[in-house]
C-alpha cells in the first residue's frame, strides 16, 4: 500500500531485478476501504495493460489487506497465477499470510467474497516490524494471544511473563511469538485447508470481532482490536457455559485488558444482530461458534443461540475501557 511502498517497495524491486525478474510496483490506498471489488477491478486493468500472462506472478508486500487483495487477484486473474507473501505487519506475519485465505469485503460483511489460494512462499522478516506504528503492533498482538488461547498454553504463559516486552516490540520476543503462532496456524490449516470443520477454531473471537468491524463500517477498529474485544466476549461466554474455569477466565481477561484498544462504541442491537447473521461460519442456517475449554484448547459448537451472542455484546459494553 501507499504506506509500505516508500519504505520497502524500491528495495524489493531492486532485489527482484537482481534475481532476473522485471518487477512492476503497484500501490493501493491503505486500510480496509481498499478491500473491495473496485480495487480488484483496477488491478486487473493494470495487469492487462502491462501484458501479464501465466508466466508472471504477484508478490504481496504489506499487511493483511494487501495480502488478501493480492491473493484474490492472483487466484482469479487468468484463473490463477503464482503468488508469494511478504508480510510487513505483525498481524499479517502471525495470521493472515499463512493459510491461503484471500478476498475482499462487501458492504454487508467482512471477507464475504474470496477464494482459498495458497501462496508458493511466505517470507517473514521480523526486522520489518521496526517501522510499524505502535497501534498496528498492538493489533497484531491480539492474533498472537488468539494463537496461544486456541493451541499453545506455553505461548500464553510467555505473554503473561513478558507482556511489557511484547507491547514495546522486543525483537527476540516477537520472533518467538511469530514462530509459535505460525506453528499453531499451520498445524490447524494442514488438517482442514478449506475450513470445512477444524479450521474454524482459528476464528476464536472473530464472530463478535467481525460484527464489531462491520457495524462500525470498518472505520473505528483495526482488525486485531475488534478481535481482542471478540475474544473477551468469547472468553466470558465460555466461562458462562461452564467450559472454562473462573481462574483461567481471570488470566485471559487480565491479559486482554492490558492490550491497548479503543473503547467499545455504542452499537444498536439490531445493527449488531444483522451482521452476526452474515457470519461465514453459518452453515445451513446454523452458526458454529468457537469456545475455550481451557487455555490452549479451543472447542467448536454448533447451534449457538443468537441471544447468547447478544448477551456477550451487553457484557462487553459493561466493561470499563482499558487505559
């Protein structure tokens, strides 16, 4: 995007040229607003004008938005051309760059249009995080917490013990977090590439999080910030259902409360309900929801009552905003 291009675009193009390629640098406006079919159409026009054929490929240099768009263009242009991911944000390094999900948003909901299309390579360089704004770093940490909660209790303990170091961007801690989070995701995706079942656990916190993003028109939260609130709601629901102990609930809430994020906005219940009903985990009219049975252990349950999720929204609205 137009933020990353001045930082790393020229260096990447020079490296590709040195490798025998003829790169064409294309940048788009930053932010979720670019994740649209209009952006995709403009990129098709650019590729056609430049004569891109099946001997060409796409390099996604940027965060999750760039990766999702580039991957979708790669999946659909000429029915599929090769692509690679070079994620530059913590969120994309630990989550969106791994697993082959590509796509764009629709006014009715997030990521409703897309394809599963695996990159040939994911190249993660933690040094790129040195230029990342603090807010983007913190949003990425939310996905690190998610990976720990669904599949790596040791990572969660590491986060608890060294939280200030993670928040301040300690390179060694972040490298360990990236490695462990990618292992969690790769292990899940390798068992269920197209999200027919087990892969849905990766959406812990995302049902509420995506609804929060959509209900605020993608202008209020960064993705990780919305997911952080969604995980707080899912943790509370897991405890209320008797799946999660009170002690573990307290540990999770204590950690997430220390994650910087915007306060919960006032959202009309009906608007929130409308976006919940468009969740991608609804199959045959039944919502599949991710709970926790413990730190490091996610469970998937079907047929979650809508009113239960709305009660989580009420709970989140009652929480005191973090400092």
